[in-house]
């Protein structure tokens, strides 16, 4: 058997590099902590991180610690845009630094 390599001039090739996939982030709601902790404990989160609500950050400390321990992104959404809208300001947002 011969070790010749055949070249095909019309053989398809990548013209430009494939872009990185879009990031998938979950927003942790008021009652989502247990479900998200189970997802992280399963070992295959299939996401880049979690977006946290600043008014719930103290009650979601365990989730935040697990996210950081697994080297995922923990993003704090300051909710400045909804606070600027009529009816968007709440006392809980007013207590944030």
C-alpha cells in the first residue's frame, strides 16, 4: 500500500474561524436557590454563571459561594434601569449602597 496523499482542489475548508458560542447565564430568582444548587452539584452546569438580584444577595449566599467555588461567573445586576422607571423604585432597592 502506498503512502501517497491525495489533494482535492474542491474539498471544503473553513474560510474563517468559527466564533465562540454565546454565554448562557441563569438569573437566580427568589425561590430558585435549591434548584440551582442541585444543578451545580450535578457537576455539569452547562452555563457560564448566575446573575444575582442585589436585594436577595444575603439569602443566596450559599448559592454564590458554590458558584465561585466552581469557577463560574457570579454577576450582580444593580437594577439601575428599572429603578429609574415610574414604579420601579422599591424600599429594598433604596437600602442598597
